[in-house]
C-alpha cells in the first residue's frame, strides 16, 4: 500500500458499483461479519474498503495446509434455521459445497454401554412440531422411560418461554433444567449434547435466554429447523476464496495483512481510518472485530459504557485431529457420551487425503484441555477413540495434532445479554458487527452474518440508501 491519504474504495483498476455517488465505507475485519457487511454495503451502491489484519478472510472459520492435508482450524456446522448463514452461502455461490441433511439424524454413541447396544439416534419425522421428535425421543436408549417423559415436559415448558423477557438472561440454564425435573443423566445425554456444541458452555454456565433461543429455534420452531449442514470442502474455500471472489465482483477493495491502528471522526461527519502508511477517509465505518479489539478502536463517547465490552468473557474450543492408516469409521459424524470425546467428524475427503482416514474431534467448552501438551492429549484421546470406534483398534496413527482457539467465542454466561451492544453507536457513521454483538444468537456463524446485516442496514439507513431487497430475504424465511 502506498503512503498518503485516499478515500475508501479508491483503488486503481477496480471501479465502484454503478450509482455509488461518492458514498464510501470502511469495514474493519474480514470475518463473516465483516464480509457480510461489506457485501451488503457494496450491493447497495456504496464504495467499500475491507481491511483485515490476517493474511486471509474468514475469521476463526479458516483452513491451513499441513503437508498434504488441508485442515480446518475447527469443525463448523450450521442448521437449517440458520437462514442468514444460508443467505451468505448463496451470496458467495457456496451453497452446494455445504449441503444440509435431508432430515435431522444424529448418531449418539454411549461408550459406557456394552458393544452392540451403544448406538442411539436423534432424528426427526415429517410431522408437525413437537411430534417430529416424538418417536425419536420415545426410543432414545440413553435415557430411562421416566427421563424421556420428563424431557418432553421440559421441552413444552421451554417452548412457552418468552425470548423477549430480559429476566431469562439473568438465570442459568442448568438451574432451570433441574427445576423442571431434568436428571444429571438427561442433561448429559440430551441437553448438553446439543447445548455445549451450540453455546460453547455446559448448561450450568449458560444463560437461560441464549439456551432457550437455541432450543426453541432449533428444535421447537419448525420440523426441519435442526437439520445439520457442514462444508464438504475446506472452510477456506468458502470463507476466503469464494468470499474474496464475491467481494471482488461487488467492487470491494479488500486488503489483508492490514492492521488498523485508529479510527477517528473528522468533525464534518466523515471518518479517518489509519493503517500503516495510509489514512483512508470514509462516510461510514463498520468495526467487525472481536470485542476487545473493538474496545481499543472505539473513539471516546461512541458507547455509554465501553468498559462493558471487556466484561464479555470468552470460551475455548479445542480440535483434535487424527489421521489413521486405514478407514476406521463408516458414518460421516457422531456424538459421544461417557467419554471426554464430544463430536467426531470424518474430514477425509474435504482435506484431500487420498489414503487412510482423517477424523476431527470438536471439543467445546474445553477449559481443562485447551492448554494441555499435545503428548498429554494424545494419551487421553487415542484410547477414547479405541473405546468408541472398534475400527481404530490395531489401526496405525499416521498423524496426531491439535488446533486451539482459546477465545473461540464469547462466553454465554448469565447476564451477558446486557453487555452485548447493538449495531449502532452514539458516534454518527460508526457501527459494530460481530457474533458477540446483540444478535439474540450465541456465538455462531449465523450470529456473525446477522450482525453484519444489522450493521449494514443501520449504515445504509443513515446514508439514505435503499437496502438491497435480496439481503433481507432470510428474515422472511425465518
């Protein structure tokens, strides 16, 4: 990048969209929130510059090379109810690369049971809510008959909660479950099975408001809401390559390896964004970076209590990667009980592996393991996989490694709702985006995309720009 000062979007060789009429925006951060905001603004005719400090787009949903493998830093899934992320996939022409199940079907293996009796399934029937899960719950072998009946009663009580009630955010989900007759076994074998993966916290550490949102939306809103989708290609193919292609086509100037050092108002309604060697001027700025980085970039007065951003905690996710010398698992994924292992995914085809099999273990809320040495994790998890997957016994381990995201998500603790800011700030022309903002969702890809839409919508309203109608089609679908 050259020294000097230039307006956002003013880069040689890439004309802005027709009718841009001088309106310019800078989006700071190239994760899903930032890419969404940039696309939405550009689609409305705004000249956009997207600045990302890393050498790639995609935020924490990215890929890297390890020898012949293309490795995702962590296993990411989405649900049919994630209408904003589905819009995002469609916008970058990636829908076919991350298909959804035709119908929810989750194999659940309980290692504590005798072999031959370990497998249960959570799946839906083509029936109205809540009957769509009735047969699956009635036959679920990992709970007693009394526990299954109690789960049904708790689900109906959950369905009756008002998600707009702020009091829900002050309570923890675990206490609510206990008060509604849920045993420790029911919490482990059902509520945490789903909740830990979506909230990145066990029930006792999670806000009732966020937990209720997850279960009401995913399991109790529409029969197909919880159908699972995941990328059949590396995440970098979607969130970096295809996202960059979509940005380029929209006329967005995208700069990676570009760290923003300051964001400041000019006093005339415009903004200056400082990066090494350059000042970029804009009419509007979207900060789409983590909460602590946002706090450091906020100009004085932008939020009433900016220190609240620093009170939003974080939660870790550990991913364990194992490459075997032969095929050991027939199904694409499963969840586990009675073991430290949570979810196991087959990543062989997506990684480009030609011989053997590559399994990825996704370990949410991994506070105990996140800093453990690789050798310790190997000693812990390989024997667990042998207990869970008979095919691993006698198979050779060609590679074992881990990826760690110590601050993978915001912590969904009781009270976090009051700390999450909306898209608008008190500084005209400055907006916030990120999965940690007040989207109503936990820290998911869906929340990130929704935040980018909210920030773009607020900015377009202030700029007097009509918002692209296709951008909000997912709200009607929801």
